[in-house]
């Protein structure tokens, strides 16, 4: 029977610019037997076209329609909830702004007057940006974030991700950011199942390296969850988690033996 496979990228398919051993062969084998494949990433500092180019360069043939990131879901969400007079104050990098522009999301000319604040990973994050978001919140803006990842796995360890921006604003407001558009949100899971794969959750597998995003989203949505130990999660973390995967593999390479 036809199956759907949803793959995380960083820590699952590659680390930095280094492909995980066996990943291209696994993806090729799944597609050749007729399964559907989609790549799903929370990382907001690159656009979908860049992910396609990177995957192709690393030996995985992929089309734009097979790559979904948190920026894409964020733009679609804002398009559905923002009214004619609404505007967004955005903390993030150029790929996030590009995706919002595609959906004609209006940016706030005066940050404090924004109806929505969007938090994305921003490697040029400053106190001024934090204050702008805080003032918008004081005036009633809805706060949403592209993803909750505290760090991003890289070849030599980890670096701070969007969770750092979330933590800064939560520290100022004293309130948690309730709306996350990327993993582990049901928003992202439902979009991928209904609009990308066109399949039921029980016929799909989520393969990722992070318990609180990849595995939690899969479990919440009824998707089969597969954890790989090639990225963030260690066996020690797995032993103490509330987000238990259905299956644990050393790396994506082992998926082909199942």
C-alpha cells in the first residue's frame, strides 16, 4: 500500500552541508516503489528554493512542491486570519520576509501598531527588535512564532534557534507564546497531510531527530513517529521524554531495512 514519508532536514537528512550517510539512497528507493515523500523543516533562515537546491546538490532529487518550511505555513496562516487593516511586525531574516511578501502580508509601518508579531530565527536579533515586539504586545498584538526550536544541530554541535527569540519576548511579557506555526503545531501537520500528501495520518511516517517537535507533532496528529539519533536527541534524552516515538533508528539509512 502507498505510504507517505515526512522527513525533517537538519539532523535527519544532513548536518550543515554534509549529507547523512545513506539518505539519498533511502529517498530514491521510497520514491521508486511509489511512496510519497515530503521534506518538512522549521528552519526559517532559508527559502524553499534554497532547500531544493541544497538537496539536489547533496544527491537527493526533489521538487519545490516536496519542500515545506515554517515560513510557508506562517504566511498561509496570516493570510487566513489578518483583516484589511491589520499588519505584522516581523523579527526574522530575509527568507521569512520573502514568503510573507508572496502572500501580500502587510508589514507594520509603526511596530507598536501591529496587529500581529511574527518571531522567526534572527541572527541579527537586537534589543530594539525585542522592544518593538514588546510594545506591539502591550497594544494587543497576537504573538506567533515560526518554530519553538531552542537550537539547530550543526556538524560540530548546536547553535541558538528561534527559541532564543521566543525566550526573550516571554521574559519581557511574562506570558508564553501560544501560537506556533511550524512543528509541532497541528497547523503544519494538517497542511502537509491534506494539501501536500493528500493522505490519512495512519498511512504516513514522520522521520525526525527532535522529540519536542518532530515526534510530538507526529504523535499528536496520529502519524507514525520515527526518531533518528543522528541529530539533537541522545539516548539519555529519549529515556526521560514524554514524547515517545513509535520507532528509534540510528539514522535514516536504517529506514530502508524495515
